[in-house]
């Protein structure tokens, strides 16, 4: 299973992972420059690491994330989340047009909720395969 995840991650990296990670890195840099938005930049870096190598990992709700995460996610959606979600959607379209790209298109669509609400989420390793979540 680990070999399969490695193969999926390498293909993902070539076809869409690097580009999506660059988008998250740009969002993080903007957040770090604005100083007050540093927590958003940290969340964006966490997602960039997940987006560049997603297979074999998943996200879960972080215990103790409450109203602050919700308010932060609302602010995030307004300023950065919507265009990152749109990038995932646009990236998934050409992937769906090829047979081999369909699983990667689905993976892109599954990342849209995370791109919209990154605060209060945690990236964890999983022993389950690609289609099990």
C-alpha cells in the first residue's frame, strides 16, 4: 500500500501538486507580510505540505478548535479560500478528461473543503488507501 501511495503522490506532484502548493505558498507569504494574518499563513503552509503529498494522509478536525477557528475560516474564505478552491476546481477539470487523471480530479475536489476552511484542521497519517475516505 505504501508503494501505491508513493506512486500516486509522484504522479500527483507532476500533474497538479506542485502548482497547487505554489498557490498555497503565495497565500502564506501574503499572510506573513500582513503580520496580523500570520495564523492564516501557518495554516496555508500546513495545507501546502498536504497538497504537495496528499496520498497516505488525511485531515481531521482538531480537538478544541472552536469559535476562533470558525471566525478565522470566514475571514479566510473571503480573502484567500475562494480562489484556492476555484484553483482546485479548475485543476480537476482537465484531470477528469483523461482516464488516468480521474482519481486525481477526485482528490482535487476533496481538497476544496479544506481550502475553504483550513483552521481547526489537522493533517494526520493514515494506513488506509486512496479510495477509503
